[in-house]
C-alpha cells in the first residue's frame, strides 16, 4: 500500500511538471498591466504554498511576471529582522511577482515601486499562526537563524509552556504588530487583504479568482482550477486535508486548529500579549 501511494505521488508530480507546474516558458500569452505583484504576508500564513502557486508556469503564462524571492540572495536565505522592521530603499525588479514578503503595511508603502504595482496581504487567525509556528519550529522547519536555539527550548517544554513561549516569541518578532498594521490599508486601491481561511476553504476558487483579478492576472477559469488542484494540500502532502502529520511542512491544512491546543492558560497568555487583535481582525473570539 505504501509503495502504491508513493508511485501514485510520483506519477502525479510528473504529470504536473509536464503540464506547466515547472515548465520554463520564455513568452507569456498575456502580459499583466501590473509591473510588480507583491505577495505580503506573515510567517505560517501559507507563504510557501502561495509562492509555489506564483512560480507555476501557468501564472507566468497569463502575467509575464517571473517570481522574485528577495531572501534568496541573503545569507542562508533568511532575513533576521523582525517583521515590523523590514525596510527596503531600493525597488524590486520590474516584471516580477515578489513572493513572499514578510512585512508590515507602513514599511510596504515606503518601498519605491511603479504606480502599476498591485499587492495583497494574506492574513490568518493569529491563534492558528501560534499553533503552526509551534509545531513547525519544534519539529519540521529547516534550521536557520536562531531556530536551533528555539527548537532546543521548545523540546524542553511541555506543549502548554511551549505555546506560551511561542506567543511571546512571535510578539517580540513583530508578527502581531505587523498583522494589525495591515488594517491601515483599508481604502488603498492597490492593496487587498485576503484571509488564508478563504484561500483553503470551500470557496477557494472564488477567493483566488478575486485575488488574481485584483492583481490583474487574467488566468482563465479552467487553468485556475488546474493550478489549485496541482498545488492542493492533498496533492502536496499525500494526505486528506485535516489529516495531521506534525513532522512535515504541510502539517494539517485546516483552519481553527488552535481550539485543539489552547488551554485556559494559553488563552490568557494570548489575550494578554495581543489585546483586542482577534476583534480587530474580525475573527470569532472562541
């Protein structure tokens, strides 16, 4: 059974590569009027998943935008600055899809950029960010920066203490402040805020259609469906959405998992550190 599943995954990945997932195209069918599209986000909000989508040849085919990952030129491919302290005084290369960019709204606005730039920020229930970061940092993420020390600390703590540590660590790294800052983008026609929960939910096709329309990437509906199928949780993980493997990057693929891990002491810690963030973002308090 295990061998059969492995062979099936290999065949699917080969088919995906053949039909556009990793084919290098030299010319686009349609050039987007957006000289840059910028994918802004936080850690543990599906950033690497969306980067996979942006790198897919089907996106280039209907945009003419090549993916640009600014951190690839940094030591270890890692930007050590807190999320709310990441400034850029030079523009990103034109005709690129910049992905991912972990940043707050004010520092995004200050980046020199063409007037035609379109950006989107992917937000997520911050309680799910905490849980995802905890398991990733403890068990699955490749070691970079201070993660080796963080992993050692988390390995010495029980889950409740580890989650409380994660809340404080994320706050110190500027994650919650950065997330709150994107509320200020309301009224900016070049920016749209999208929920991770909508991108993985039952209406994901409609959510991505709206997102691509904002970015002015005219990918046809049929190819949009194929794009999302190619990069679905089931296809990438080899498991149904909701089936957990805490030792992999694609751990569970669902929203609201924080309810399975927050006890009363973790809830108190979260509320003390983040204040009214849940209400401000419009998530349900429980």
